C-alpha cells in the first residue's frame, strides 16, 4: 500500500494557485457522495457532484501519479483530482475491499498493461560508442547551421527595423524557435519563444528586444569561434545553446565541494507544461552560491527536499562554466543520529537569517560575474534593505541608494508587511530588470517565502 | 545613456535606412580595425557590448538622484506578540481557501488572547476582508484588531485597506456625518468599548433612524448583549417594520432571562412531557394548537413564512417555539441534564426536537446543550433529514470542539453519512485551530 501523502505534497501538484483554492473548497465530503481507495492497487477514485447532471468521475493512479477525470477542465491535474487527493490525504477516503468500480478499474488496468510494455528509460545507455560519436558529430553540424541561420535572421530584424515587431504575432518568434528545435539547440528555442512578449512589455520594450537580439548574436558568434575560447567559457556557450550534460556525468566527473549550504530562496517557473524549480544555496564556509534546478512535467510534484530557511551539510558538484553556479547534490550528510545512514534528509530547519550584504556589494559581484559570462541574467542577491514604495516598489540600502524591484513581481505587499519600514534581510534574484524578491527573514529570524 | 538610445533608435528604423552609431564604452577603445562589412552585424556587435557594459555598470540610484524613493516611516512597535507559527500556518491555509467561513472565529480567538496576525499574512487577510466585508462587516473590526499596529501601518500605504484606520480614527463627526458603513463601524467600536454608551446612543437616535434600525440591532447582536438591552428590544417588538420586529424577537430569545423567554417557556411547557411507561421513559410530544397574535408578536412565524418543507403546520409551530424557549425550562421541568433528556427516546419527533433545540442552544450560546446535541447527532441519534444536516453543519461551527466527541463510533468508516463526516472534520479543524492559538 502506498504511503499516504501529506497535504503539502498534494497541493504541490496544483498547476496554479486558483486550482489550489478551488480544490480546497471542493475537498469536503459533501461534494463527494462516493469515494474509495484500493489498498493493494495504489489507486483512489471518487464521484464528485458538479454543475453537470452526471457526477464527474475521478481516478488517480498513485504509483505514477497519473490522473483521469471526466470533467471538461483543461487544467492538469484538475480541481477534482486535487480535491480527491486532499480527502484521501486526511484519511476521509475509505478503503474499498471490493475494488474499484468498472469505470475506474478499466482505466487502471489499461495503464498497468501499458506500463509493463514500455521498457524503462534507464536502460537507454549508448550501446555503440562509434554510433554515439557519429550522432554527436551530426548534432554539431546541425547546431552550426542552425546558429548561422539564426544570425542571419537577427541581422534581418535589425536591417528591416524592430519597429515592425510590435505588429508581429507570436508566430514570428515561434517560427524561428521551431527551427532551433530542429537544429537541436533547445536553449535558443526557449529564449526566442520568451521574446514574443517583449514588444508588449511596456515602455523600453525596444531597448529590451535589442538587448536580447544582441546577446543571441553574441552567442552565435561565440559558438562559431568556440575553438578560440577558454574551456569554461566554451562550456557556458554550449550550455546556453542547449547542449545539456547528464547530471550523472557531472556528478561523476566534477570535484565535490562540501559545505553547510543555506537554502536561501526558491522560484518556480512554468513553460510549455514543464515546471522548473530554481533553488538558490549559499555555502557557509566557502561563501559560494549554487543554483539547483529541478524539473517536473505538469501534474508531477517538484523536488521538495530542500526547504527554504533550512541548511544542509552536503557535497555539491558544479556544472562547468565561466561562472559555475548550477550545481547538483552528490551526497547529504545531515543524518544527525548517524544510525540510519540512509538518504533521508534530517536537515535542521530555520538556520536563521544569512548575513545580508550591501547593494554595492551585490552589484559589484554581479558585474564581476558578467565579465566572465555576459549572458548571465539572474544572480543571487542577499541584501539588508528597507522596501520603499514609490514611484515604483524598490529597496533601499543603509547607504541611502536604492534598486528597483522587478516589475513582474507585483506589489510585493508581504515584503512591506514584514518590514514595517524597518531593515530586513532579503534574498532574491537580481536581474537586468530589477530585483525579484523571494525570501525575507522575520523578526524571529524565520525564513518567510514571499 | 544617450549612446544606447542612439543604437536603439537605429535598430527601430533599421540599418537599411539608418546609420549605425559608434558608441563609446568607457574604458574600451573603439576598434576600427574589426569592423565587419554588414552594418546589421555591426549594430548587433555594438549593442551586445553596450548591453553587457550597461548591465555590469548598473549604479545604485544615489540619494537625491530623483529616482530615489522616499523612506517610509517605521511602524510603531506592537506590544502584543504574534500567534504561534502553527496558528499562522493554519491562517495561511484558511486564506488559501480551507474553511474560510471559520476566519471570524480564528480572529476572535486571537483578539481574545491579545495575539497578532503574523505580518506576512496581513496583505492576504486585508484583501480577503475587503472583498467579503460588505456581507460581513464585523470582519473589518476583527481584522483591524488582530492586525494591530502593523495593519494600521499597511493601511496607510494601500488605499484598498483604509477601513483598518477608518475604524480607529473616527470621531463623533463620523456618527453625525458618516455613511451607513462608517456609522456602523463607529457604533460597533463604541459597543465593544462601552456597551451602555452604545445602547444610550441607539435609544437617542432611534426615532430618527428609519431604515438604520436594523443596523442598530445587528450591532447589538454582535457584542455585549445583556438584559439591560431588554426594554429597547421589547419596545421594538411593536415596530411596523417586520425586519426590525424579527431582529428584536431573535435577540430577546437569546436572553434566557427575558420576558419573551418566559412567555415562550409557558407556551412550550405543555408540549413536552416524560412518560414513565412499562417499557421505560418516553418523551411524549404535543405540538401547539395554533399561532395567536401574541405568538406572532414574539417572532413565531406561521407555516407560510418558510421553514423546512417536510414539516406540517403544527410540527413547524413546535419547532418555532422550541427554538425560542430558554433551555433551562427543560432541565428544570424534567430534573435531568441536557444529555439525559436527549437520551430519552422520542421516536419520530427526534428530528424536530434536534433542530428546535439546536437553534435554541446556538442562539443562547449554551455549550452544555450544544455539546450534548453534537454528541447525539454523531452517535446517529436524530435520523437524517436535509434540515437536520444543515443544523448539524451549523452546530459543528459553534459548539466547543474541546468538549464534543470528534469521532463517531456508530458504524464502520465507509458507511458514515456525509453530514456526520463533515461535522467531524470541522470539529477537528476547530479543535486544532484553537489549541494552536493557545501556544
């Protein structure tokens, strides 16, 4: 029998905050005249009264997890799935020894059959090193011609003038992005797709679009001349284009760095049904910053093992690059009792606030990093500041200077409420458009995600 | 700065028609030798250089630069401590959609213990209260009190939240000149501070108040209701406005020592008796014969005015009378506790007795009866009717969760009816909630 999930784990599956809210309001027995859980088959099912005459039929395969619901919602998982799992997590779904009803059972059986046919992805090791080398060579050729095409496209934009891009639809960027996907340069494709919103991002859009085009051009030139680049910078260029390293290879090949890593901030982003969690760490002894990335398809939970405000004694291995920031966890040494020795992380919560730096220190560090990696556009900020309101929300250092908050971060009211006009330690991402606030520490020294 | 703007302008027009400017980057020589032939590539090269230079060279906006934001005055320190982290976490969940109807209870309990809402949750709380407060004005006062100094500080920054300070900063002018909701806020604050002064103000203003009389009575209902309010309420029973009469009767029925309560007790006394037959005690029920003018004056509604569709006329009258009768009438008449009375078999009358007594227990805030009624329902006593389910839903939100059973032993888990499952989950939620607020 599957271990019962706690409510946090269920809520983490929600595609957005409104789904969480509606699911919570639906998670009452009144909406669910019939529910059941199969002890052996790791499945939960239920019928939910909705606006339609017939109840919605919801079934969850807990081993996936995988979901199915008869409602027309396009959210995934839908509110019914979440509500059903919430009921199950609080123990309100009775075990049903008779097994699932037919409508749930047939789907579960079909899934189980499919699963037994699909070979597991782990076995996809390259079998023939010569074939692998040939594939790698083919990819280089494709990427090279793709980048040449991109550079021509960028030249065309600037030749004809960017003024036309305000009338262009998403297709304008999707088309060139799709070509980069064909050229096996997914990093470029993602960057290009994100540009479609820039012409409608308000005053200064033209400058922001030119910045992005210029940096893409720089990347194309750098790839063309990669033989001349020092190895770390070459690694940076290749990773930004989309040559990804396998985490296992990075862990096996790199030099582990052990430290007490403070988990300072976390940001979740979603693009194309893939959710990305960016977790920022800072080493107590080394003072190094590290960025952990974890990914999940829509409907799957993101890695939740490192809570903001905690500290973990761990070996990290950094991905190669001109400014090594991205890292992976090789091993954690938090098992304080020493008896278990297992993988469970018993990190002490509430490591207390980190040492907040000055705004000048933040900008100095970013400038130095930018000199090594000109494409770097997000940098861990840990500063001692007072938030100020206006003309636009900003933060003010002890020296009287101020930095803007990122316009996309909204009003940031919780940050203001926490500060009450007094200095707070703030962690966030510094970006070219401003500081994106992520974590602040309250008077008791507890980390508060913003 | 202008060098970048020149590049942007050229890129907007396009290099087919515009010259490519040659910006000077401080510290970097202009490399005339490396100029490629394509002006578009040249513009992109220069833009890349300048982009990185500008990003790396972001300066602190120095004091007095015009960009600088005014520092905010610091919030005054709040002597009251914040609630425990567990209580804060639960409030966070409630604001996220879990049992939002219990928000008022959370806030009331926090205010009673002189504890504050954690500052980080204030924006979400104030937003929610602003949205729902037209239908629940008492939430404004509660959130302002539980928010303390930090909420008042925030309210000065965001015009959406001015209700927080409007409550505390209003003077006598608010009463004379303010709109209805401001006057209500003023009266509620006065009632909380000095119940007698609020009553005096209502008495003075009554004649000229017109449609605001209902608002006056709703303020009385929320705080400090006592027998001292009885003369005012008894007089209101003869008002022309049916809504005012209804409120007055409702409030008098909440006061067990009121004359209305005694009149009801006389009407009710003949309706129930305990018969000790050979098969043990039974409750024998005789509903009132009819509804006279005196009963109508005391708020008893006739059949047509609503009520559960499944009751016939006389059953409905019994239900109305029971709901307004002081509960000590029964403990006195039978010489038994609430629990013992409910244990006497009442056969088919059980659902009516359950809803009638529950309404009385909730109105009179009688925890002994509420506890006994919840326990009776969770043990499967009064068999389920739609109306009974709604009554249990309300009881589970008002009874003291520490005293009630919070589980049912009546039958296996899979067969528990939904209303009982819901009541149990609400009682457990409130039990944990109140315990966390003690921490």
